[in-house]
């Protein structure tokens, strides 16, 4: 009876030895003993894929955002910066050398009454109508001159930051110019679109005619 039990235990022990040996051989075949298998990254180690890419530069690879940042302006602003000026369209009513206004004037007329009063002093014919709901009148007079050949004109009208700027040029005859001996009173009158302005200024420029 004892002999039969020993005979049954010996094959079972052999099977256990074979199973354990098979498990060891499979583990050794997956990786050499000098390079153990890493099942998870070591604490604090960073995978190679996480390294930051190297920056590259190219003459034609600048993006609009980079350009805006270099210029100091946000990339998402598509509107014009505040403070830019615009030139107003002007319509010239008339330019005369002999008028009834003998003193220098710089006027901006905004209503019908002031327009009628100025026109009566000007004395050059029928007064044209102006729609002061949309337009204003700019009138400049150089005052009385001793001879002909003098001229005054509104050269340009600009608006910026709530300020209306009227550029005026006065021309005088040069030494070689032939002029009349009668007195003159140059005046120029223009109409420009009405603007919501807080202030008004005139810029003066003088020129001498070259009559060679």
C-alpha cells in the first residue's frame, strides 16, 4: 500500500518540475538577461516622444499672427487704427478777385442765416442754395490787395480725431508778373460734407507766382 502511494507521488512531482521549467524558459526567451523587460517607465523618466520639437526659421514661413505680434498689434484686429485722418470731398461755389469783403476772413458757415449774411457782403450775384443738414460752407478771404494777380484758395479739408483742418493757400504775383492796377479782394468759397467736429483750425501756406 505504501509502495503504491509513493508511485503516485513521483509522477506528480515530475509534472510540477516540468511546468516550472517551461515558465522560466518562456521568460528568458522574450528578453536577454542583460536587458530586463520594462513593464512601465521608471518614476521621473520622460518618454522620447515628449521632447520639444526644435524651432526652425524660414524666410517665407512667417504667419500673420507672428507679423502682427512683431508689429505690436493684435492679430485679430482688422479695423484701421484710431487717429487716422480723411480728406473730405469739396465742391467749389466760386472764386473771385473783386468782392465786397475788404478784410481777411476764415469762416465756417453752418446755417442759412449766416450764409445769407455772408453772401450779401460778398456781392457777387445770386446766392446758391446749400443743404446745411448735410453740408457746411468754408469761406476764406485774403483782404484788400493793391493790384491784381493775388489769389486765395481752399486747398484741402481734412478731419481727424474730431478736428476739422482747412488748408489755405495764398498766392501773390512775382516780380515778372503783369498785373492790373486796380484794387482786388480775393475770396474762395467751397462746400464740404457736414462733420461732427469738436474744434476747427486753418493751416496757411503762401506761394509766389512765377511769371517768366
